[in-house]
C-alpha cells in the first residue's frame, strides 16, 4: 500500500507538464498595429523585425542580412510607430522603407 501511495503522485507529477502545455499561437502580421508592436502586445518587437527582414529579403531573393542594419531599421520603425500608434505595422514599414515589392 505504501508503494502505491508513492507511485500515484510520481505518475501525476510526471504527467503534469502535459496538462499545462500552452497552445501554439498564429499571428497575422498584416493586422498588427504600431501600438501592439511597440508595447510588446504580440511579442518582442525584435522577433517581428526579424520576421519582416526575412520577408523582405525573400521578396528580393537575397540571403544576406546585415545585422547592424536590422537593429537600425528596428529603431526607425519604433520611432515611426511611436508617432502613429494606430497605423498598421506593414503601413509603417512601407512608409519608412518604401512599398513592399
């Protein structure tokens, strides 16, 4: 009986991470506003900037990324977004860097 009392809590403890696992979240980047971007309401802005950089580089069929430029561009987008929090992030990127082509 003593062995059973120890086994049940051990099994429950081993299975507990499965019950608290979080669901995967999908985000439509085109719907993110500047306010959501700058105030970390979706995720860290750097994560989104990295995705945007990959998106732009994919459109231009280039695999070279300038990490210093990525940091500078993130700052430019944050500065713009602080001025226009209701703007969508894609609109902000197009305004600062030109149309997505």
